[in-house]
DNA sequence: GCGACAG
DNA sequence: ATCTTGTCGC
């Protein structure tokens, strides 16, 4: 159902990984989404003892937050955790999980950064470019400094890296830390923040990531 | 050279 | 990410 573009093989060294990011970075497209999305996917990976991991993808109906589909895939670690090269650790398993989806989502919400990345090619960009699906990065920790948005749901401040605005620190609830939203592929920052707010009516993180995280813990 | 650094 | 007690709040 979902086609994964064969743009590169999975590297085993950091320098190869960086070269792939630099080669794929120009393929990212920032654009206003054509239509209002009806479904959104949450992607997450849980780690187990040793090199075992569990990749989870859930598809929710944005209007009702009902879970329409979910895939839980057990796999194993292929690349160490290196800040800036996160996709090479999590994307292989997440892509295999995405291929097993029955309901194709209108947009991907990734657990990590998109353009808010040192080379402007975080996990959300990587998954977006390889699937050609619109994608958004929702991180719990920023990769750079930021000014705290006011403590009101919906408040935000720009996230800058070097001299570019690469994302936003977005307050999804008063009294909790903001989340860090950036474009992954085929989306824009305003629409991304609006969607994250709709998906997080009650908690800090969007329901998509919460359900995916939950499934990863119990499986 | 040293520290910082998505999950 | 994961390892973990108690505590505050709905």
C-alpha cells in the first residue's frame, strides 16, 4: 500500500549517515497542505533490554481521536543513538511498520525534530521524504536554545538555529513544558502547530504520540 | 581540545 | 530511551 522510496541504503558509519542527510535535505518541501487532514499517524519506538526495540505506528481520526489502525513491530537496533543521526536508529523499523498499515494516514507526527535539526534534516524530514507523505516533527526537547512562550495554551515562540527560524516552542497546555514543533515534509509551520494543538486537547503531547507510546510499553 | 547534543 | 519514590492534583 505505501511505497518507500529507495534513495539510500542504511549506513553503518556516522560520516556516511551525514552524507545521506546532506544529499536528501534538498528534497524536503515546505508547503501549505492542500486539504485539511482527516487522519494522522503517531510514530514511536520503545527500547527493551539489549538491542531489542518496538516500533509503533498508530493512525487516529483527527476529529474524534479514535484509533483507526495500529502496527506494533518488534525489531533490533542497527545504529547507536547519536544526536543529529536519530533517524538512522529509528527510521528503519518505523518504515517497516508503516508498510504494514491498512489505513494510509494524511500526515505523520514523528517523535523528534524535522527541520529543527543541525543539518535541517531530522527524523520527520527523513520519514517524509522516503514516504512522500506530509510529516511533522514534535520533539520533547529542543536541539537549540529558545525563549519560553507565555503560559497559555496555544502560545509559542520561534525556534532558531543559526539564523533561521526552524520551528516553534508550542505550549499545548498551560502549566506544562512546551513541545518543539517543526516541519518534516510537505507541510508548513502554521498548519503544523494548528494540527498539534488539535491533537493535544488535554495533555502536553498529541494523542497520536501518546497512543503510540502506550502501545510500545505494553507490547 | 572540551562540552553540548532529538530519543 | 530507561532506571525509579513519593507527591500534588483532578
